[in-house]
């Protein structure tokens, strides 16, 4: 019984996707990354728009939990959202997608 308690305690302190860290916390981290690293429409400083990218964050979270996420896959998804759904195009967009994707994938390994 003590070994099981220790294992549970050890797992509860992990913070990567797929650990025992709760979904709400992971989604909040992804939300913050999308608002600070990606933010293709520039809403990060608008308090009323903090949930602007939540639907995209939910998709990214699903990619991570299903272990189908790579930096390239997430960057491509974000780029597609920005270019096809938001009809945006500017020089730094691909770079912002890559930067956000790298930060998000780091959650998967708990780094």
C-alpha cells in the first residue's frame, strides 16, 4: 500500500501532458501559449478576448493527448487556422506558428 501511495504522489507532481496534471491546467497553459507566442490577430492584451483561441487550443490539446502531435503538425495546424480560417498573411506568421508549436510540444515531455 505504501508503494502505491508513493507512486501516486510521484505521479501527481508531474506536469507534462499525459501525466496526472489536470486537463484544466494544461488547457490554461496552452491558452497562454497561443495568446503570447501565436496571437495572429493581436488580442492578447484585450481582457475580453482571452478565450479567443480556446477552440484551437482544444484541438491542439487533443493532438497532444492522442500523441499525434509533432512540432510540425501543430505549426501546420496553427498556420492553416491563421491563413485559411482567419484569412491572414504576413511575414512573421509562419515563425509565430513554429514558436507556439515548439512551446506546446514541450508540455508533452514535461520539460
